[in-house]
């Protein structure tokens, strides 16, 4: 199935960007990032920023903006039969315009990948297209919040995701 990602959630004041790969089926149906009830993304964000668990989607998105966090995907479109990143057909990959995003959000100094696939697509399809002054942006891969990544506990994922609250624990990507 040929699928499209969503528009970014971002405020012009954003200082960090979280990149996923492509919304899964539940997210595409709901038209919301990380809508699968077992995806731990929103629980992690609630814990990190002390947000109420009962916030609706619009309030969650606004909370990200308030905390200067932008959220997007590395892929604009692709073909994928299921929600699994491993099912993405490589020849169908069309990356999002991260160079344009970073031009429009010059305060973004850190990028965090929600899982290995987002990072690998970024490095293969996006990093080489960035202007030289943005190729050295600090990047780090975090454990996927997907329910498919069940080998790691929520507590362990949350502990590793705490790095987004600090500026001194990640290195430039190049």
C-alpha cells in the first residue's frame, strides 16, 4: 500500500526534532502521530515533561510545541504492506524535505530518531542533501516506541529517552 506521512508538528522556536519513519496503520486511520494504544511515545513524553495522561491529541501536540519539541517523519511517502518498518519497500522511499524544515526552524540543534529505521533512512537519503552548515547537527538514535519493539521494557525505553532533556550527551552526526 502506498502511504503518506503527516505534516510536522513544530513551532518556529523548536530546538529539537524527533524523527520517526512513517506512521503505522492505527496512526494513519486516526490521522495522529503514534495513535496505536500500545505505542509508548506519548507515555514517554508525558513522563518526561510531566504532562497529564488525559490530554487529547491537540493538547499533546501543543505541549510538544511549548517544550520546543518538533515531531516529524523521515519519509514523505513509501509503499508498505503492514505497520512494520521492515516492510517498507526501499525502492518506494521518498524522503521528507528535512533541509527545508531545518531552514525554517534554524534553532533546531538536536535530532533524535525514534528507532533504527528512522536513523538509517536519514543517513542514507537525507543527510547528504543537507546544507553543509546543517550536516553536523547533533543526532542520536533512541529505542523505538513501537509495540513491535517489545524486547525492551517501558522503564528502560523511558530511561534512554531522558537524553532529550539534556544537551550534553549526543554528538554531531557527521
